[in-house]
C-alpha cells in the first residue's frame, strides 16, 4: 500500500531532519542547447539555428538573481543551462563572479562534464548533477538519445576522484513504472548519490508528451518515499509546478526536504507562491525564507556596492535587481489588493 510506504518514509524523515522545508532555485544561464533532442524538453522544440550567444542570459541578470536568492532565503539548487552555451573560459569567469555572491561552492548541472573542465571549475563547485531523467535504460535511450547514462557514470567517477559530491535528476512520468525503482536504488548505491531531484513531467507543447498526463501526486510521492526509506540521509528535492502546489503536503510527507522548479521571480507573492508556503506549513514544516514578502530592512544598494566586481558590471546588476524588485513589489501590491 502506497499510504503505508509514505507513513514509513515520514517517520524516517522525522528521525533524520528538522521539520522544516525551503525553496531551492535552479539558476539557468541560457536558452540554448547544442543537443536539443531530449523528447520531453522545451529546448527540443526550438529552432536549430538559434545563436548560442543571443540565447545566453546576461551575467548581470544571473548575479542579480543570486542576490535575491541570498536575501530572500531561496537556496541555490544548481547552476544549469543548455549544453554548449558558453566556452569553458567564459563560463569559468561567470562561476567565479557567482561564487563572489554565494560565498559558497555551488552544484553544477551542465551535462556530462569532462575531467579538464571539472578541474577548472573546482574552486567554485561542490558537486555535479547528472541529468539522468529516467533510470529505465530503454526509455532513456529513446527519450535522451544524445546523453547516454554511461557518460554521466564516467563523470561521477571523476567527481569522486576530486572529492566532489554527486546528485541526479529524475523526471517522473516519462514512461517508467515503479518497478524501475530497484534500478534507481542500485544507481544511488553504486555512485554514492547524495542528492536527488524528483521532478514530475511537465508536458511541453510540440513534444511527444504534449498530450500526456503529468504523474499523480501518489505516484511521484511513492518514488520519493521509497528513496527516503532506503536512504534515510539523502537530500531529496521535489519539483513543483505552479499548477501543482497541492502536491506539496504528500511529497513532503513522503520525505522530500525541499521544493523547486517553481518560477519564483515571475510568480513571487502570487496565489501559488502563497500556496507553497501554506501547504508546507500544513505539512507540519516550518518554511524557511520567503516567496511572498520582501523584507523591509534590506539595503539593496549596499548589497550591490559590497560586491567585489567591476564598477561597470555592478551598475548593470543594480539595474537588473531594480527591475526584478519592481515586478516583485507589484505582485505584492496586487496580492494585497485582492485580499
Ligand atoms: S540536454 Fe538538457 S537542455 Fe538539452 S535538450 Fe536535453 S534536457 Fe533539454
């Protein structure tokens, strides 16, 4: 019975973690991907001719978002973006600047990185994320023809050599069944995975999943619960889309630590942002950080002034931060007016 498995997982979670949760932000640096053929992915619907330089996000925008993360208590899930968007040297510089804001090493999710790149990124990176997506090999080969699991396994081997942590992503609803869980268990054990992101399929227009149903909350929860039972200390993140906030209580009860995937900069203080906080509390978890209020005591200018960056980039970050805050403050006002 799924409910019994979830009850068991809940007990294990309570023994191993405080009753709290938080939001984790994945920072995306580009809308370009050299592969563009994973069959569930929005990128696969994008024109082949897309220019990698034009599809990049500006560094100032990335840095401004990191300041928001830091001050509003959104923890950093990982840094990600389509493969091939930056040259290694450019990306190294961006990581260095990001690290100046986070003051802590970051998770990196940029495909199966080779040893040369890993060595370059080491000062700024605490761990590597493998976008495994589905553990069922047959489905994986069909869904992600250009990113074989073996390449990620090689990356994990190298990560281990340099003392880096290892994490993986799984998308529930790509055609796997719960019978595949045993393969996931083996994979986590084999590679000593310390963190796992369980997303639910978000059917994208123009892909083969366009008319597919997203996974039910019970099914997504079962994957989380089984993982929690077998790996009491593993860090589990559950992906929540804005139309699935009602999944939160069961996914947290199943043993997830944190919540991600929600497009927070756009929907800050919206109805669904309030729901995330409320549902987390209903699940008995204190919600760390805020998705709905901008603390008044933050001197945003001072935050930018204190950055150890060139004057020119600082001014760009200041401008971008203002834009983000303006939108977020408008959202707060709209919410207040609706009450
Ligand atoms: S590699 Fe990542 S960004 Fe590129 S198509 Fe696959 S899932 Fe999408």
